C-alpha cells in the first residue's frame, strides 16, 4: 500500500504532536461544555467517542483519497460558547442545537458561499491571519520557561542541534528527549490513565427556538469565523489546492451524523493542520498526507478508548505540550509572516491583521481570527481606495498554486502524486 511506503517517522510524529497539542489544549473546555448540559461521566465518554471518530475518519479518509493532508478538528471556541451559554438547557436541547448548527455548516459548504468569500481575501491578509493564530503558540512555548526553565531550555537546545544535524527528525527527537526527561523526574501523571472502552450514548434531539438562537447560531458563527476561516488560510498557505466547499460540507455532514452522540461541531483545523502540513512533517509535500492520516488514526483510537487515551495525553506536563507546539510551528509562523509582509502595498494591512489576530480579542462572542480579517480588510480598502486593482494572483484563490511567492520551499507538484 502506498501509504506505508510514504509514511515516515517525522510524519507520524507530526500527527502525534498535532493530536497532543489539539487535545490537551482544549479537552478541558469540551468537558466543561458537556457538564453545562448536565452530562454524566458516561455521556462525556460518548462525546469523546463521537468527536474522536468524527475528527479521525474525516481527516484520514479524505487524506488517503486525495493524497493531500486534510485536518478536521472540533470547534474549541464553539465548546467555549456552549460552556457559557449551556446553563438552563438539557442534553436533548443541546443535541437539537448541534443538529441545527450542522445543517447550517453543510449548507455553507454545499452552496459554496464560504469558499467564494475566502477567495476574495488577499494572500497577504490570509498569511497574516495564519501567522497571528499560530504565533500565540510560539509565545506560549517560551512563556513556559517561567515555570519549567530546564525543560524548555533542554527542548530548545535539542531542537536547534537536531535542526542543524538531522533537520527531518528535529521535532521527533525533541519530543523524545522531553518525554524521557519528564519521565525521569516523575512528572508524568500516570494516575490519570484508566483503560476502558467508550460506549456511544444516543440522545434524542429536542428542537426549540430558544436553543436554536442561543446555542446553534452562536456555535455556527464562531465555528465558521474562528475555525474554518484560519483553517482555509492554513491549507492555502501550505500550498495545497483542496476543495474547500467539499471539506466544509463533509465536516457538516459528519457533525450531523454524530451530533446525537455528542459531536457538537467539526471544522477545518488551523493549528494542527499547520503542524501536519509543514516541512517538519516531511520534506516532500506530496507525502505529508501521511501525517494527517496518522493524526486521524490516533483520533479514532481516542474515540474508541475515550477516558484511557484522554488520561494518557493529559498526563504530559502542560509546559512540554506548549514547548513542542511552539517549536513545531516555528517554520510555518516564519513562512506566514514572510508572505504577509512581502508585498509593500499590503504590508500595513497585513500587520494589522496579524496584531489583531494575535491579541486574542473577542467581541460579541466572536474570536480574534475573524476580527483580524475584518480589520485588515478595512485597512486595505482605505489604502487601496481609488487605486488600480491588484492582479488576480494576489488573492487567496490562487494560493493553492505553489509558486516562489507563496512557499519558497515547496516544489510545484505539492500534494500531487509523484
């Protein structure tokens, strides 16, 4: 099978790091969202089953089919919305809201309107958006030194040396050294690991206007603006020409099927996608799909074993997770910034997008990724008003075509079979 021929240690490690980062950084928020609706421990395990299988299959199968990395994740800002707005609603009403949200996402993909909006965003703005989203993880990597200075210095030193001597294995070696270090110091919380299979629990949906307005609509808005928007930017910045509308539709349908079991919202990933789509995953862009497949396979295992794998992943110190995420994303952050400021006519607007996105500001319940694009678009409109239009190839619509201006290290056949 071609997958096993293309698979490498660096690609599998990228998939594992993506799961580690995506899971440990937000699983607590998902638990809080489930508890807001009065979920029992069995229901929470069902949520992990549904989300794990949904993310895993929706990532692995399209990646195998297209031989390009497809990364699907749960909506972390959506979970935060549910955790705060869920009080007073039962699990049945929550599931009804999940289904309504899933239908809205499916319509957004099937009609193609979301992709048409994305195609009008200049490449500089999209690159700045991605860099702003990812830069927070870069900052957290070095901020972790405040509480775990020896660990962070050890990881940084290992990464730099490995990057010089064995660049393809820099991230795997850094992760391995970090795990050995924390294990030797007894800092792995093995007591959190309890092996048991997760069982799906079906909840009959209850549809109410109150839940649709208070839960489904905000969940849809933050998922599209704070998750799918930077998710598309990550795909295009990495140089892959994937069918965005089909992927949005796929995420909506997967949510629709799994909503009665706890899948509240699935969407395109940005942060974990950047890990699996970057050079650290594989030197050859045409083989980076194996990182996404590996990530999807691990998600499926998480879904099946629920609490056991949740405990295993959360056993790692938070400083280790923050540091490995930041180091794994250095190349993508740098590439995004370089693309954002390359064109002088778009530079200020791109910097505004970057800074607003990096700020983490939330207005009207919508995250900074959306407001960063809005601020950058307004700045660009003011600057370009009355001037001749930029050539069409500056739009994100063409970012999937890899050129020296979009990704200097990627060959022209990225994402295509050799």
